[in-house]
C-alpha cells in the first residue's frame, strides 16, 4: 500500500502531533522512551477494548503523556471515523514506532529532530 492510499494517514499525523508535544514538554524524553511509550500505548488501548488483560502498562513519568494521548486518539477514532478498527489503529502505532527506531540512529532525540518541523 502506498502512503497516499492510506485512508487512516491522518491518524498517524494525530499521534505524531502528540509525540511532538511530549518531546517539547519533557526534555528528558528520548527516542528509546518514546518507543517504550508507544509499546505501552498498544497495551493500554487494547485493554480499553477488553484485550491484553494480563499485561501491565508502565507508570514511567516520561511516557504517561504518550500513553494518554494515544489512548485518547484511539477512543476518539476507533469504530467512529472511516471504520478504523483496533487492529488498524495498533498498526498505525507500530508504523510510527518503526519510524522512531529508524530516526533514533541520528541521536537520542533523532525522531523529534525529524518531525519537529513537519508536524
């Protein structure tokens, strides 16, 4: 699927906007912590829909905003906008996580440096 064919591309943009804010309000937030936050966001949103009951969501202070943002976007969009499913939403989080990992090669906050002028 080409990026231009993704009917849920705006979901990625919404998530990235929240990540940008978190990088700006939490100077200690690194790409590794962002990845951790996104992984915990997947658990948290699944739990809101009755899944991942045996998994724990971290209470690390630097990732709480990421988790809250991603859960809020999910609750706002899943099943309500463009027929977005939980599985599709999780795949968008995973897509962003891959981008964070890729850009972390350019420094501890490489992903933020990448998105700060585009989001």
